[in-house]
C-alpha cells in the first residue's frame, strides 16, 4: 500500500466510534487518516487552516459534526472540492424529534444531503459504552446513576457495531442516500441496565429517578454549562416519549448479522476492568 493511495479520513479518530473505525478499516487493509486535535492528522473545527491538509488525498470521509452548526456546510463544500466522493455522517437517532439536542448534527445532515456526492447517515441509539468509557462511568463507580428517564426502555447499541456499519458504508456500494437507525437487539430500562452492570461488576450501584428539574440542577452543580444541561434534558424528554425505544434492524440490514446484546457488552466490559 502506498501513502498516496486514496484514503479515508476519519473525523474524531481518537473518539469512541472513530478509534474503533480506524482499527476496523486498517485491519481490512484500508488507508486511513485519523483526524483529531491531538491525533496523527491535525484537525480542529475552529482552525480552518487545518481542514485542507486533513482532506488531502481523501476519497471518503467519516463525518462527526461539532456542536456548533456553523462550520458543517463549509467543511462539506471544501471536502467535495478536495475530491471526496463519499461521506458517512454520524448523527443521532431521533435527531429530528428531540428538540434542540444537537444542532451540529442537524446541520451536518443537511450539508451532506446537499453535497452532490454519495452520502449515508447513521443514527445510533445511546452507546452501551457510555456506561464504561465516559458520561455515566464515574457515577457508576460512585454507586449512583441518577437520570430523568422513567420506565421507558432504550435499546443501547454497542460502539463496535456502529464502527462496523460505518466501515461497510465507507467501502461498499449500494448505500447512497440511505439513513440507518442503529440500535441493539432489545430495549431495557436504565434501571435494568444498572442492575446488570452491578451484577457483572460485583459493585453496589443504584439507579435513581430524577425529575427534569432535579437533573438540570445536578448538572449545573457538577459544572456543566446551562446550555448543555438544557440540551441533555431535551434528549431525555425525547427518550421518555418513546421516540428511541423500539429496536431497529439497521445493523442487520448493513452487516447481515444481529447487533451485540447489552448483557454481552456488560460482561466484556467488566472482564476488561471497566468498573474495577
């Protein structure tokens, strides 16, 4: 493989989906450029002078939009001008039904739809790895996860399944102008997910139900900006309404196999020391 071969640019190449996607593509023999602010390919949404060098030689892009919606359209235009012919954009399931949770993702979806090149959008449910890699890991280690979710279930999706889907979409034909909702094979409540993690980790962990107002106050007390607290409450409002509750067949449609079940994820994460 030569360094001037057409490459795949993976945005947020050190993040949850990005680093797994990089590994998956490289294992398949693909030439990959992993882009991030501190990665092997320098990329910073706020530094437009980093865009063109990152895009150089790329024939396809895995796009993970910034929270700020402003740069999405200009970046996609520059990508197409640089020779990119395929874009796979990571969005979120129910993004069109959960209010103002992620204007950046909404802008990215709009930009790729108008790009004039091959595009696919993937909209996953909440990642299983949110429990083990960030977001909810520390509360679990502290023995208490408190959220305003109620009894509405969530079909958590394993990040490796998302990466495998993205790898297929970036390298295989037949997915132009498709939007895939990605979930795990079954839905379970947050209380049930916490109970599973407590069992496999051997830790004492409890799930606590909060009102939206209590959740907002706790986020502010933890140092989150008010706009982030508002956005997260909007997400949970959409989840409580059941917009994301039904499992989908997106993983099977793309990969021809079932997604990983939450129990299997939890057992693997516990064995790897996620909650030790």
